[in-house]
C-alpha cells in the first residue's frame, strides 16, 4: 500500500507555497504515496481547495481561529492524526509548524521553510516581535525529524539557527509557463488585457508588501527614461497597495491589476519582469518569468543569484539602495534589447520543473520513512535480545 502523507497548512490561499504544494501532490507516484491535506483556519476567497479536490485529494478543514489554535490546536491535531493515520506529516508555516511540533506525534514530522524567517517576520511585525516570532518557529523546527527549504541559499540561512536543512528548489508547471510563440500572439494578448501594443511593458507579480519594495519600483519607474515608452503593471494585492497608488499618482502608464489567475499570460505579454525584494527563499515569480522567456531585473540577493546562475543571459541583478537604484537599473537596459525574448534550454527548464521538484520530495519522504523504519527495527531487535 502507498504511504499516506498528511500536509498541514494554515489555509490554502493561492500563493507561492500553495503552488508548490499543488505541484508536489500533482506528480506523486500513486503506487508509493497518497496525499491528504488539512487546513487550520477557514478558507479565504482565493483558496485552491477545489483545485486540490479535483486532483482527488481529501481536504480536512479544522476551522480553528488563532485563539482556538492556542487553546485546542494540539489536541485537534492529535485527533486528526489518529483518524487519518498518516505515515508522515508535512507542515508548512508558523502556526502549522508550532502545532505539529507540540502535538507529540508518533509518526515522522517534516517541514518546509519558504523564506528567511528573521527577515520576513521583521518586515511583517517589526524588529522585536518579528525576531521573537522567528525564534519561536525555529524552536519548533528543531523538534522535527527533517526540515526542507525551497532553495540551497535558504538552507544556508537556516543553518545559522542550528538546523541542517535540505534544499529542494521550487519548480513551476512548464505546461503553463512557456514563451509566447511569436509577436502576433503577444499583440493579441495585449489587446485582450488592454495594454498598449508598442509600449515596453514592465511587470511585477506577487504580494505588495514592504519586503518587496513595490513603492520604490513605482517611484524608480516614474523617474526613469524607460517610462517615456514604458508601461508598468502590478499583479497582486497587499498591505502597501495604497502607498503604491499614492506614489503612482495620476500616471496613466501604471496599472494595479489586483490578484490574478492569469499570471502566465501576463508574463508572456510583458517585456520585463522586475523584483526589488529585500529577501526571498526562492522567487517563484522570477522562475516563472524566466520560463516564459522574458527579461528579468532583480535585486542582488543570494536566492536571485541562484536563479541567475540558471538563466545568466536572461537575468540582470542590481543593488537596492532606494528608488534611484531602481531607476538606474531600468535605464541600464539598452533600448535595442527592450523587446528581447529568450527560449530557455531543455536541461535548464528541467531544473525548474514541478515534476523534478515532486520527484525530489518523494525521495526526501522515502529517506525519512526508511530511516524511521531502520530505527524502529533496531529498537525491536534490542528489545528481543533482552
């Protein structure tokens, strides 16, 4: 019989980690693994729960509030595990990691870390509370059988907190993220989107939050020479959208599209993807942009350098020192290359494929389960000798 892997997350809100979870599950070998998912809280409007169910994955909703998680969370997790009887539990995120670590489960427990926790939480919650929150999650992770990170550079960051982690890089669905076949296709996409046909389209995808520095992108774009021929679009929501709109003012060539389900088409219709992020685990957005064959401009941080190593001709990096460095980076792109497109090599695409990612997760699971089996068999042998 296949092993049952229970994945525990706060919610199934559509985001990078949920895309990763979906991609791991989509390519599981059914003869070896069976996926079950549990969520802690009520699902938001952009949940991928129906997409999971369409794959035949059972989803249990625990319906815990944050206070409920504190009061009844570990008890609820133990009850859930006793009902599902998984061979392995895989959690992701602060609340899930803390609850799973504290539940005293008998089966192996593993986790995936998606970001530099100290940097991420300091931007989200402030330096003091953010640091304490990161320390709390790392304390929980030390109780896991194994920890994975979404890139090798992030594994090195996690090691600074005394945790040796694997590094399985995120992958994307190559059947969805692929280059536009020709200029006519791009023009048809732009017409449907209402984008100017001949503008240099700069796109930003993902959450609008301080960690990503979207206000600096708006300000830098408005000050750049490229903006005279350019069009800047943001696909995503977040807490600093209002600040971004204030920085954009009445500029007719800056648009905020909100959360979108057609990011693949947006990328194919764009000329340049930009990221001014201060920290990442790995940027799904940049991998998606590279897969679609457009140019990528990103801040010089280790996870972006990791991606640039795979796509050296397609990606340019810059040091973030405020909006003026964004302006300079945009203006460093030569006009004759504004509309340049790339066709990634097959072996490079394999490195970022969701199939490859799922296969590596299955090997990760197998190693943990076999290690637990050997340890259990060894204890039984010792007991039989006494």
